[in-house]
C-alpha cells in the first residue's frame, strides 16, 4: 500500500471521528440527564475531549508514522 493511500485513509478516519461529535452535541442533554450531571458540565467534558483530540491526533500520527510498517 502506498504512503499516499495511507495518508488519505488516516485523514478520512480522522475527519469521520471529528464530525461524529456533531451527533453527540445533538443529544447532549440526554447524555447529561442519564449521567446525572448538568448540561454545562457535559458540554465542558465534550470540549475537553475535542481539544485533546485536535491537539494530540497530529502528534500521534507523526510518532506512529516513524515506526515499522504494520501492513
């Protein structure tokens, strides 16, 4: 498998995981009620997750790209 194809696959998966959070934001009030926390707390937890995801995804992709090929 060529490196270009691997990059396109990683970018597509990263995009799909990132956009799936729009689904969570639509049902955030239900999640907050089921966890018995306030809507503001649930929103803050989602924001923290997205920030960590946005910051560490490129870093981890760079680190793992230096390793031996897995396939």
